[in-house]
C-alpha cells in the first residue's frame, strides 16, 4: 500500500524558497558529516509524533513522500525528489516530527545527525539561510494546509477555542474539525471510540488527548525547553514578547544562566501583527510571527531556555533571590528577574473581530496604517488622547475620518488642546453616544454598524479601516504588592520610583528600568510610560541585561 503513496504526484515548485535543491558543493559538505544509504519504496525515514525527534535527510536519488496520518489517512503533503532536503522548523527545536517521511521511489538518501546540521547552520551563513528560509516557509505552508494535529470540537466550546488559540499563537499547524457541521468529525470520533461529550480532543501521531490542558498539549508537541531548571538561574524572564525574547537572547549570550517563560506562546503581541513595517533592518516589513520564530531560534541557539506554557502567578523573595511561582505549583528561582509581561490592548467586544485584525482593524495609527487606508473612509473609536492624536494624523490621509465616543463630551477624557484642534479640523467628524455593534465585510473590513446605546438606533458607516484606542491593561496582577505601580497598574521603573517606594535601596537609586525592588527590572509595554513599539521593547530587553550585570556586581 505504501508504495503507491504519492504515485504520479509532482514535486512542489520552490515557492518562497520552501523547496530548494542543494548544489553539488552543498551536498558534499553534508556528505562529510553524514552517511549515504540505499532506500526502498515504503521505507520510513521518520515518523509523525516520534518523541526522539529526527535526523536531517537529503534525497540523493529517488523520491520521498511526506505524509500526514501515515497508515490510515495517508494524506500526501509533498514529494521531495533528487537534491531536495526533508524536515521543517521542529527539526531545529528537537520536537517530534509532525509528518511521516516514506520513500516513494527507490534511491539513496544522505542522513545527517541533527547535531551536525547545527554545526553547519552556525558556520555556513549561505547554507544556514537557505535551510532556515525553507523551514520557515514550510511551516507557513503546513499552517495553510492544516497539516498537523487534528482538533475535534464544537465552535461553541470554550476549550476548543482555547486549544485553537494556543496552537495558533505557537504557530503549530492543525486541522480543526467542527463537531457542529463536519461529518468527518463524527466519523473520526466514532473510529476512536470517543463520545461527543469528551471533546474537544486532539489527535496526533503521538496519540489522542481528551480536552488537554495547554501544558499537556505542549508536551505532546514538544514545545519549549524540556527538563527541570537548575536550582538557581542568574536571570528569570517573565513574558516572551519582543522585550522578553531580546532579554533572553542577550542574557544567554552574555554568559548568564537564563530561563524565559511565557504563559501562552513566545512572540507576544508582536506575533499577532500581520506585518511590522517599522522594525529596523526589514525594508519591506516582516510578519510578526516570522520575527518571533526567528528570535526564538536565535535565543535558543545562544543558550536561553524558553519554557511554554508557564504562567507566573506570584513572586516570593527569599534569601536574596526571587522565586517566580508558576500556575500548577512549580517555582523558578532567579538571582534577578526581568518582567516583560506586556499589556493587552483592549479589544472591542465583537464577534469576529479577530478576522478583521490586520485586515481593517488596527491598534496603532502610524505611517504604515495611514498608507494602507489612504483616501479611504476611516473610523476611530476612543475618547482619550491617543484616539485624538490618531484622528488628527489620519485625517490628513483618509477620505473621511469619524471619531466615535460612547459619552456625550469629548473634553471629559481628552486634553483641551486636542479637543480644540479636532473641532477646528473640518475633516474630522465626532459622533457622540456611539457604540460599534457590528463589523461588516467579506475578506476585509468594509463597514461598521454603530448604535446609540440610549435609543438603540443603528447606522451603517462605510469604513475601510477601524482604529481602536480604548486603552491597554498591563499583565501585572501577579506582581501586585511587590513592586510600585502607577494608577493604571503599569510598573514604575528608574527615576519614576519615588518616596517610600525607594526604601529598599538605602542610599542608592534604582537603575534605569529597575523597579522598586532591587534586581527586578521591567521592560517593554509593561512599564509605565513605555513607547509601545517592537523596537523599543527589544531595545529595553537588551539594555536590562546590562543592568542585571551591574546589579549583580553591586551586591
Ligand atoms: C495587532 C498589533 C499590531 C502591532 N503592530 C506593531 C507594529 O507594526 N510596529 C510596532 O512597533 N509595534 C506594533 N505593535 C505593538 C507591539 O507589538 C508591542 O509594543 C510589543 O509587542 C510589546 O512587547 P512586549 O514584549 O513588551 O510585550 P508583549 O508583546 O505584550 O508580550 C508579553 C508576553 O508576556 C506573556 N505574559 C503575560 N502575562 C504573563 C504571565 N503572568 N506569565 C508569563 N507570561 C505572561 C504574554 O503571553 C506575552 O507573550 C502591535 C501590537 C498589536 C496588538
């Protein structure tokens, strides 16, 4: 049966550098590190879900099929012919394979242990770029194809949503089978002997999980670092957005024993941005998820341990170090702590809002968003200064600009100078007593429906872009009572720590980015007065590591 897998199927084209062929010279390099062996149709090179990870294979001759659900579903995802190589991102992270590789046409393969692949990756820039680009592109293709585990669950189930979000944020390919209208979902459950009441279930090469916790699912997929942390780390970083990832990278590369944890996924808010246009070094922009994936690989390669999911729920100070308490009962000890838990931009409570994020719904109004909606009608929601500044800025680019507030008086929440400017600016129309109740549009936003809460009257407004500025709340509940915070619960650092909050410093002052507790630093969106940009978060993450060294030297 397996001989026929992928029979007659062509190799995919080298779309986005996903399936390059290695040159004679490049294969020669690998031949020195690996072994060439003959293979026959049906030979399995690696198997979906195998906890031991897998080796790097180059096809010398013949062809190999990459298959999802080998032995039952037998869905052929790709064929690799002569001089192409197998594998994807998880080869570099040591996680179990998501697919099975089965020889279709007899020939020879070159098998290279993954440790040797890493040697090449760190010494040959051209080859390393070729492989990394292919692995990143393959991960995107697999996500598009849903070529990974299956999630069977109802669209109305909160746990189904939780599992899907966890997989999506961690950039894991998966196929969702909705119990509500997918007959295949029923058939699969029946075949597995699982009742609908036991869903959601996750079905993968490593087995079946019934309504797993995020931690159980992460263990199945081999996400994050494995093994116990040492009894004491030099540096524990809480939060793995751009700020935390930068701190992890610099901490590890500058000789600190560094452990970073994230409650859900590394990458943070930045990884939800379809395209980051303003990050230095990427003239045509970079997708947030690719930036996050690259940063994770880099931080790991330089020795940082990245653990996910691990939500900090408390902090204890003991014997001159800190213990970060993790949900579920574990604790991680560190001589120093960098808090990088970010902030959550408040979203409008509307069904489907995620569908439009990046496709009409924005949380920042920079030049790039302005270009996206140039000469289009835009709507801004929010009554604070950020909404007012956005209105002033966007009105120079958009065909029309409406600013919506719930209350009846803009001056109640916005600075007077801005209110005056808005009143003078003809292009800005302020709509009071207005609440957005619906978003409309096929592939992208086309209109919003606005209701007057007191009368219920609804109006449709044409809008190619909706800018949401209704505030952000920091993830600092777990730190409450331990470090000084501003009135909105953002962490105070450096010179902003004043008065009685300086008590623990004696004659000294906190370093820039240091909180009211010596040795605990706060970086990125979580600290009071932050810039709320990827670049500034990364800059602060790296700066804090330098200050960690200074703190350790001061003790
Ligand atoms: C849709 C969108 C688009 C954006 N586009 C751009 C852009 O184009 N350019 C730009 O410069 N900026 C952009 N931003 C802003 C930018 O993403 C943020 O300023 C940046 O991500 C902040 O980084 P951070 O590391 O401080 O926090 P975050 O990115 O918020 O990361 C914080 C991390 O901490 C984790 N965490 C929270 N609480 C806990 C806990 N208790 N325990 C463990 N982990 C925890 C979270 O899971 C998260 O991963 C955008 C933001 C959004 C939402």
